[in-house]
């Protein structure tokens, strides 16, 4: 971990037990209604780089109802994942996601899950579903939605390095 990539949220640090958790760990967040809502196929929210599962609740503390709350209100069983390192290896995160999918299926007794992945989180899902991860794809994803996954590459930050510099100066993760 470089210092600016450590976990910053006190609740996440408490849950992990450290601001620099091992890549073998992740957090699976259970939303209210995960065990009672009526829509059978659960949803797993996968965050992007520099973020964590709280990004689906109230992004940047802007006081908006997040997608997680909206999906719960519609009757979905919603789960979200926090990777130990938000800028970690996509192949390792695919393994973590495969494990989280198994956990959610076990908790809900569902055969398949839906995945909504934002930005970099979409790569972990694509790697798993493309059968490129160490854990073979188990045909356990019903629907997959990508929100801003950079499928055509991530050269923006290389063309405009000042964007990353400003994030670094602001102490961003």
C-alpha cells in the first residue's frame, strides 16, 4: 500500500482491522431487506477504483439517495463488496468477486446473482465471467450491468496527468 491508497473510512478500517488489509480479505455488505425483499435474484454492487461499497450509498457525501437504497426500496436483495485495495489487481479482484458470489448464493439460496459494476469493478466481473480467473465461471450471473467501465482502455489519465495529480494533492484515495 502506498499511503494515499490505504483505507480511509473509520468503519471500514474497523471492519478490516487495519487500513492496509491483506488481499485475502474483503467486506461483503448486506443491505436492509437482503433476507426479506421479494425479488429473488440478488444484486451485488461492485465498486470502482479509489472507492468502496459506500459509493453506492451516498457518493462523496452529496446527500443523495444512493442506488443501493433505491434498489432496496424496489424490493431487491442488495449486497455490495469492498475490496481490500481499491486499486488492486483485477485478476485477484475477480477471485474475490467469485467468492462473494458464492457467499451471496448461499445466504439467499439463489442459483444466480445480478451484478452492477462501476468503472474498474467491471473488469473483475468481466474477468470472472469470461472464464479468465483461477476460479472457473460457474454460470451464476443472470444479468451484468456496467456503469462507466472503461472497456476501450484507461489512457485518459496518461493523456491528462494533471487529473491524477489533483486527486493526489487533495489526499484522495
